[in-house]
């Protein structure tokens, strides 16, 4: 499993502890040295099965073609510009084995009511003062043709909407 932008490694620890097979291996790639240190410390109990590496934000990612069965990017693509975000999805297609699953979560446009007001305000804020919202903004995921959509759901919590997408790498 490869995760782009694992942050503190909280999800990875939970997956390793509760979900993944004993032989599964995890690789996290993050641009922040602080996050790499925190995630590495959190994942230390899994020894050689879990590794977190610092990347410089450029592509390609240091992952071999077709070498992983899961590729996660959670609340990361909404930080990147459109070109880099499309590049990351192309990298997910390159590194996933056929049938492997991509999971992306990120800020999305609210479906209506308060959620829509919040996402519109967020977008406006990000246009004028990106630093106030950490540079992330609601966006629509453009899934490349090399994936088949398996699951897409909007989740709104405290007025903030995220979209969760799961897609399979076509052979
Ligand atoms: C908003 S945090 C999300 C962390 C984690 N995925 C979560 O859901 O809690 C974004 C993370 O992505 C990392 N990041 C930002 N741009 C990146 C890039 N181009 N490549 C890899 N990691 C990146 C940040 O350092 C940070 O750890």
C-alpha cells in the first residue's frame, strides 16, 4: 500500500493494526520532514513492514510500476494545483497493479444549504487568502480513464463537505 501525504500516520497505524494482512507492507510519502518524523515514530512498532519517506513534491514518485495494490491520497490533492493533482492520479495509475484500488478523499463543493454556503465561502477565502485555509480548497476529482469508479460519496460534517472516491485500476 502506498499513501501520499500520510501526515502523522494515524490512518496507516489503524490500517496496519486492524485491517491489513500480516504480510502487507506500507509506504508513506510526505513532503514535510516533521510529518515524516511523526509518522515514522508512530509506525515504528511495525518495523520493516512500514516505511515513511520524504519526497520533494515532484513527480514521478519513487515507486515502481505496478508494485502496489492500494494507493491512498487523503486531503492531499485539494492542496495541489490542477496539473500536479492530475500528475499524482497518473502516478497512481502507473504504480497500481491491475485491479488495485485508488482511494482519494478531499474537500468538495457542498451539496446544498449550509454545506454549499460553507464551501463557497471556503473557495472565495482560498482565492483571496490561501494561507488562511492552508491552501486547500473544494475541488472536483477528474478520474483518469485508466480507472473504473467503484464508490463515490459526499460526506458533510460540521458544514464541511468532503468527497470520498474509490476506483479500480483497469487492466
Ligand atoms: C491536510 S494533510 C492530510 C494528512 C492525512 N492524509 C490525513 O488525512 O490526516 C496533507 C498532508 O499532505 C502532505 N503533502 C502536501 N503536499 C504533498 C505532496 N506534493 N506530496 C506528498 N505529500 C504532500 C502534507 O505534508 C501533509 O502531511
